[in-house]
């Protein structure tokens, strides 16, 4: 930190100070403090059982380059939206119609304040999970295990109720006409939950039926869905646009395209190697995997270091070239216990000398890798070098 920062505060601290001043003016607030480590403002009110945490990272990033007045308006909306929102209902009967499912990155919610319970979730799509929120007039609240216990229902019942509510929203979006070959962008103004529609059974399949062509759905961030028929010829260029939006988004979701399979299930769009969209589709899958594993690597590494656990958390490497399918590589190093990410290939490395590069499925078959429990994205623990006879088999399948 420079001398000027020490005198007047770093930009993030000055931004947080504005949020503190705004929060102190909210009726009923008795105490406001700034948690610098979490870049959050903590608001206490006698009417609430627990403090309200206002995390500032997103709004801070979103207002970079904005005028002073624009930053203040954005802060006002966030602080008042959170502190002024009514408390989540205590009873199941009151909260049930407000439940909605949402798509989030697999690493969403893995880090937080010490002792904080992550929200309830379940696997949805590769590197994406489904969470449940309570839809409030000016905000949303993620459903935590404590809420489940307070309402006295099962997690399964909460997911089921949220999907019933989503079905009504999905039906509403299907009332209009869909022009054949048209590209459609659906922008959520706050209560549309458009990106959640990929979680509604049969919704994308019905869109595809009406379009008369396979429709690819993109969800680069929380509030945007783009629908594009394959036959339009625009998919390749659209991947470039979506990748840019995904990279620029503060609340990013996925650069991958999604389609309905023959059974109506939503799956990643995976055109065959001889199809024109194969390379951009493969690139998008690799970008999502690398992004999620990078976030997990940083978090797990710090957790293990703080706990004194001597396990190396391996990063996921990628080779992304315009003229060939993108690939991912996990490095298996000799002499250390490590957690490998799932990849297309495993590079065996010993004494700083690269060894065989082996397809993932061959490694799983010859070594018998098993996933570690409770980790998303999935990882596989290895504690030593494979036996000599196994290494001979692996070398026989090396591609490099």
C-alpha cells in the first residue's frame, strides 16, 4: 500500500466507507462495521436475529469507470435492497411460493465467512450446480441448511416446490410465437429467472420443437439467455460473443452452449468432429473447466495450507489453439500426494522430466482412480507413482 493509500485509504476501502455511511442511515440499523478481509459491510439490527452481510466485490467491479454519482446510485440500490428487504419467512407455507431454482458455477459459495454454511445445492450440468433462492421483492436469499431445519421440510421437498414454481414461469415464456431461424436474447430484469429455464424439464425441448431446428441456449451470466438455431449458421460467431460476455461478467455463469437431447434433457452442445461448430464448442467447455478448477485450486490450496494438510492441489492446464480441438491436461508428479483435476490427458512427470501423456480414460482403467467425496469440480487423490508394470502400459498408450 502506497503513502497516498495510507493517508486517504485504498480505493476499495473508500468504496466500503461510502457503503457504511449509506447503511447507517437505514431505519432500525444499530451498528455497521466494515470487514476488510471479506470486503463486506456487516449490518446489525435488533429486529433481525443475525447480522446482514453486504458483499461489495460485485458492485465494486461493476462500477469501475462509472461516475461518482453512478457509483453512489449503485451502492444505494445494493445496500437498500439488502437491508430494506423483508426477512425471509419463517414458515414453510409462507416461503413455499417464493422458492426458485437458479444455476450457478460449481464453485459458487465454496468460500465465505468462517463457520458459514454453504447454501443447499445439487449437480445440474458439467461445472454447474442448482441452488434454491427465496424470491423477495428487491432481492433474493439463498436457502441454507439452517432454513431447511427451520421450515421443517426435506431438501427434496424444497427442490420440488421450487421446480413447481419455475414451471409456471416457463409456461409463461412459451405463450409467444417463435420465428423459425430467429436468434432470441432474453434479458432478466430481476424476476424472470430466464437462466433457470434450463432447469425446467422439457422447456428447451419445446423451444426446439417450435423452432423446427436444434436450438442452442447460451447463459454467459446470471441475467442473459441467448437462443440460436443451429441452422442459422450463426453459432460459431455467437460462441465468440458469449465467451467475451462470460469473461467480462462479474456474475459469470458459462460460455458453453446447451441443447435438448433425444430424451428432452439439457446437455452441453457437442457437435461431431466433422461439424463446423465442433472447435468453438470444445473451446467453450475447456474455458469453463479451467475457470472452475482455477477457483477451486486457489480455495482448496489455502484451506489445506491453513489446516496443515500436506496435499498438493494440482491446477488444470489447457491447450487452446484455433485450428485444433482444445484439450486439458492434469500433471501427475512423482513424490507428492496430490489432488488431480479431471482432464482429457494426464502428463506423468518425474524429476522435472516430462513423461508419457496418456488419455484420461486409459489412466482411470489402468490405475483405478476414485473421486474424492464432496468436491465440485471432482478431483482424484494420488499418493505415489504407479508401479513399473503399470507405467509400461501407460507409456504404450502415450500420445506424446
